[in-house]
C-alpha cells in the first residue's frame, strides 16, 4: 500500500496532515493563536520570551507563523535550531546573519555581535529577532545570551529574543547559572495540547486542505485520537494518518473507533 493508493482511496488531492503547511493554512487552536500573539508581542517589545511545550505541541510552527507575519523590511530574524550550536556558534551566526564576517577569537566575537545587533536598530531601523529553538539542549548559548543584552538592567535589549524548548527548559532557566537571564524573561508561555473539540476541528481542518469536506472520522474515532494524543498536534497527525490506513485496509468508508484503536496500538508499538 502506497501513499498514492491511500490518497486515491480517500479522494485526497494532497497528502493530509502534511508538515509543510503555509502559515495561512494553519489551524488556529487556542494554544496556537495565543502563542503566536505572545511571540508577536515579544518581538514588538524587544523583549525576551520563554516558550515551552511538550514534543510536537506546535512550538516551532507557532514561531514560524509569527515570524511570517513580520514586515520583512523592518525585521531581521536569526533562527538557531541546532542544539549543538554553542556560545561561539550563536555569536557567529548572529554576526553572519547581520552581514558581517565573524571574528575568530571569541573575545573579539562577543563585542562584534553586540555592535552588529545595536547597529541594526540604530542605523537601519531594523529589529533583530533571535530565535533559539530546541533550546533545552543549548546550555552554553543560554548561559552567554545575557552577555548580548544590555548591561544596564533598565535599558532595552538591542533585539527581541525567543527561547523555545521542551518543558524541562522552564525549570532549567531557574538554575543558578541562568539567574541574570531568568530575570530578564518578560513573558513565559506554555503551549498545551488542544481541547477535545479542537482536536476534532483540527482533524477536519487537515482533511479539508486535503480535499475532503465531509465527515470521515466518526466521533468515537476522534475521541480515541484525542485521548491517546492528548491533543498534541504531531501525535494527532500520526494517529489520524494511521487510522486512515487502518480503515482503508478494511475497505471502510469512515474511520471508526476500531480503526482509531488499531492506529493507537500501532503508534504505541513504535
Ligand atoms: N496550528 C497548527 N496547524 C496545523 N498543523 C500544526 C499546527 N501546529 C502544529 N501542527 C503540526 O504539528 C507538527 C508539530 O509541530 P511543531 O514542529 O511546531 O512542534 P514542536 O512543539 O516544535 O515539537 P518539537 O518539540 O519536537 O520541536 C507540525 O509539523 C504540524 O504538522
Ligand atoms: Mg520544534
């Protein structure tokens, strides 16, 4: 059985639950909408925000959506998502993204990055947005992030910063090494899973994008998907896809509870 067969069976014009949705096609769950609004606030205010949520809760998608809504002529986004980036890598990527050539020695690189950040706002009227995604693995970069911020507590940082990561990050920033950083966090937001009614609407939304506007998932199937996924979008995607496969294998015209349970058992076994 191929994806092509599955699409033909269900009459989809494209693969449902695709990862590559344009920002305008995203589902506006409460968590997603609230996260996007808060990320946008941080960017506008030049603030430091901490966004956490379980694996697959939609953190990166929300950050991408907020960034896509920015005026490109007034913002420069530096997106770091490699946990192995290290402090030097962070400085170097900021300098490169702002059009400079990173100096070799770290002692020279730090002031270079600070100057490049300050110049964006002062000389070009551009707000820099530094995004540290997968930040639960970026201990060194996080420890040094505060060095890039204004030395004077009261003055504004020269850039907005979004720290994004898994739940353990929330506790980690409270540790001693991050006192100064923790104090500068202006906003903390936790992305929760979707509520049950939202999970159903989320599934319907993805199916509609794939070309089916009628009901394919029975209520009982949605219920199972919601329970098992706890409303976390990536888990919903995986379960719903497996449920479509299971229903197709038995030549059903609707994804019923049995198909969803089969999908849940398979995803569990992975
Ligand atoms: N608002 C949304 N509309 C449609 N699909 C979404 C939405 N939010 C999340 N998704 C789906 O869920 C998947 C997981 O989202 P995302 O990659 O943002 O999670 P994450 O929280 O960054 O996970 P990780 O901790 O693994 O980095 C996306 O690939 C996308 O398919
Ligand atoms: Mg992510």
